[in-house]
C-alpha cells in the first residue's frame, strides 16, 4: 500500500505537467497569431485595416493591413465623385445642366434621396447628394449621364483606378451596394480620396451638415452628412462613410490644420462609433506628432533669374508651380535646402507659367519633393526697333 506522501507527490507531479502543457499550448497559440498591424510608437486603432497618410507628400504615419483586399461599401462613391469632377474639368459635364433620372436610377435601394423617374435635376445637386447623403439613386443618374450606362461608367472607374496605381481594387458598381468580386484596400482608398480632394469644389459639398434636397415638384428630402466628424472633429472638412453587413463600418476622411492635411482610412470597424473613433485617433496622432513646414509658396518670386535671349527683357523672373513644404516629425532638427536646376538662358517668347527648370527640396541629402520652376511673367520676342534701341544704348 502506497503512503500518503507518495500519492501526494504523484498528484503534484501530474498537476505540474498539466499546467506546463497548458502554458505550452497557450504560447503556441499566441505565436501562431500573425501580427497584422504596423504600430507607430505604440499607436494603434481598431478595425480590419487602416491607413494614415499626409495628403501632400504621401508620408505614411500609420498602416494596418493596408493592402488587404476587402469590401469597402459606399466608399466606392469616392471614385464615382472623382470621375464626375474630372468630367466637369474636361468640359464634358456642367454642374448646372439638367440630368434626367432613369427608371434604373430611381429604382436603387439603400441610401437614397428618392428621386422620381423621368424628372430632371441639376448635376451639381445630384453630386451634392452623393457626397453628403451617399445617395445611390443620384450615383446611377450621374453615371448614366457621364458614360451613357452604368456598365460603361464602371469600366472607366477601373481604368482610372489602374492609372492611379490602385493595384488591389476592383469596382463592380458605382454605389458600393453588395456585389461579388468588388473590393479595395485601405491604401487604395486613400489614393483615390487624395485625388478627389484636389478638387476645391468638393469641399463646397463635403462640409454641408444638414440640408433639404428640393425635388422638382417641391417635395423635400432631408440630407444629413454621413460623416459626423465634419461637425464633431476640429478641422475635418471631408470624408466618405460606408456600411454593409459584409464590409462593416468604413470611413475615409481628411482634416486640415496649420497647412497640414492628413487622410485617414479605416475598413471593417465593429460599429459606427468605432470607425469615427479610429479616424479621430489617427488625426490626433498626425497632428500631435507631425508638422508641415512651408519653404516657398506658389507664385512667390525666387531670388534667381534666368537670362532671356532675343527678348524685350534681358532677365526672366521665376516662381514655383506649387507650394513647397517638407513634412516630418515634430522636433526633427534635420536641415532642409532648396536646389534649382536652371538653364543658362531661355529664348523669347516666354509665357507666364511656362516650365523653365526643376526644383528639389532636399533633407539629409535625400530629395523629399520635386517641383517645377516656372516663368513668373511673359516676355515677348524683341523686334528690330528693340534691337536697334539696345545697340543705341550701348553706344
């Protein structure tokens, strides 16, 4: 018969073995979970995927599963709005023209402003309802107007995505309503959204909080901005939400403070509150840890000038084609310099805005921005009278 001590010892040994096996199993389980988030100084946000980037320089401040292909719901409408604005830029569409709503457009479900078939609406009003209220019926009406059909418009959406380098995106409709094989990524969404906000008129719509859409018969549909941060986050002036049961809660948004404009994207939040919190936290991270320093403004004259051959003036004043700024972490003491590549002389005639040379913003020996140097004035070609006068002055 075994002693109580022997039995107790065996029981303790078995207990220790079980505990060791449990620890090993838990450790193995933890080790097998992939670390899918890229953390910035311990910073992270909830959601399946997220991306935070400076709109001007493309500097990435945070990324989490940014290249994972996911459904993006109504954030598809970012590309829809972009193509409409670009059609306006090309003169193919006027925001003041009347667009007739088809039976197909009027039949759209989901978010809508309840357009009646065979009624006419200003293109600008339809676009506003897309940006503010995510109206599916307006999306289809505009798509049919721009491309003749929704199918043709979707082909253009994918062609434009390819041009923008959105390699992990496939559009199957212009609304974001659930459909097989439709997907994008947090990074690709940021690309098309950054392109959209290059259009100043976009902000005429994106900052609207509450407004009635007035139909031709006088009927009104109340529109409330789906992007709540326009009202509740200081500096937020644009964004696009999305939700389906598959995509869950999504948001792409931008905010501007002190010349700095980050773009934040989250896909797959568990709630509307979570997506707004995620983007708000990304904005806080951007504004709290990074800054943009403007080196020279568009239109500002450079000290450098270029000689003009056979022109009415001997020298040409120069400026830059865009604002030149460097973006980096707050407290970074790195030195930045501007370098110019200019010809010894240019030949008249020269028109204001003509590209004359190249400029570079250089930080720690690395080029962080390239820009065009352009003529700040027009210089006409000298005529015989100018030449004789010039020789006369020499004598």
